[in-house]
């Protein structure tokens, strides 16, 4: 499912316009992004938790030259599924 299909499904089920649903989804994603960028955790009980994790520095290999390189430490977004989501997917 892509964003367009998600908007259409929610609009059909809720009776809202597609434009209104798209605005809500865009604002939701913006808020999650802003919270993660500031180091906060976003938790939806039963669905899951969005958070950031630190990935340690490590050595890697340039696939074109075979030369070893140092990959610096970085912060990456992560999602941990909640129990209700896990059960629904089973």
C-alpha cells in the first residue's frame, strides 16, 4: 500500500475528504520526524514505538576498490512493533 492508497482508504472509511486526510497524514509524519530529530521517542500503545538509535563506528570496504574505510558513528531511526501489531501480523 502506498500513501495515495492509504489516503483513499481512510477517506472512504471516515467520510472525510481525501484532501483533509492527506493533510492529517502529512502533519502526523512531520510531527514524528520532528520528534525523532530532537531525540524524542514517539510511542503508539499497541502499535509500536519510533525512536533513534546510535550506530557505532565500524570499518567497511569500498566495493569498487576493495579498500577498507572507516564508517563514522551515526544516529538512525528505528521502529519497534507493539504487541497488537505483532499479533495482527501473525
